C-alpha cells in the first residue's frame, strides 16, 4: 500500500486530485469509480479547476458511482446524482451519457443492482476507484456486518451512518434508511483503489481498517488484501495508524 500524509484537507484534496488526473492522462478512456460525501469535494473542485485551465479532459471517461439513497430522485438536492452533477460533472467535459449512478427510484431495486453490476462488468471493470471511509469503517454503503457482500445490493443504513449524514438534511428523520451500494466485489476488482481521509474523527476507522484484522465488522479492512491501494490523508486522520507503525 502507498501512503501519503498531506498538510490538511487542502493538501489531501490536491494529492487525491493529482492521482485521479494522472489516471486520466495515462488512460484517457478509463473507467472511474467515484465517491460522494464531504471528503472528495475538494478533490473534485481541484479537478474542475485543472479542466478550466485547459490541461485536463474527461471527454473519453466513463464514471460509475458507488451508491445512491433508496427513494431519492436524481434532482433531489441530497441525492448522490445531484451531488455529482453539482460538484464535478457540470464543471468538466464528461459526456452526460457516460456518468452512472444507481437509480434510487428503481421499481425493482434488486434488478437495478444486477443491472449495475452487469454495467461495470461490461465496461471491463473499474480502473481507479475513489473511496471515502465512514467512521464505522464502511466503504460505499457497505456497512459492518457478518459477511462481506460481493454484489451491488440494497443495504439498511446503520444508526451511526444516519447520524453522520444527518448534517446534510434538515434533521436525522429525513435521512433515508436504505441505499443501493456497489458491493465489495466490484470495489476489490478495481485495478487501483484510492482512499481519501481527513480529520481526527476518522483516525480510529483508519487504524482499524489498515492495522486490525480483516473482518466484515470493519468493511474497509478488506482493502488489506487489495494489491494496489493508495491511502491519502492528513495528519489527524493518520495519527493512530502511524503511531501503530503503519499498515498491517
């Protein structure tokens, strides 16, 4: 695993954006797996700035997002489709038909999950998958449980995830209780996984994911078995990991 400790959120964001930009330059028609939440916003802003400056193009890229809330329409201001449009897609030259987010309004969620896995497979898999890290160790919306779930699936969100996401809604009661999420299988099949973390509130999750045992109770711990993982974080997020001597 490659580890970068950066100076604060801005440094973490710039490094993360640089890794993604390098992927675009090396393979312009790559498949990017993208994440939502507060962590990647700075990286998306940096990528959009580099695009405006004329040095970075998304023209040949295909994007597949990790997840979407069940029951939210694409134009809902807390849907992940809306998030991606407003934080990245509307600011770069990516082709609209080549941005993919699970359909939170699908009449048959199980069929939608199968469709999404088929799409990823037909694209040849993901070249670079960007991940954030939940405080409970979740990646995408793969929550702690008794087993690693391989396919895209509908998941019940844990109370801690609902609480963490409540800041984006008027109150916790408005946070959807379920989501469609890419499974561990597609994430682990990605050729390169980049995990971005920032803040002391993520320090324990980082430590448990990369220093503890591989267990579905810490879904991100499966990344210890991936051959090409890059962890980018600021000092507070990496503190416990580095005190323990680094990744297992």
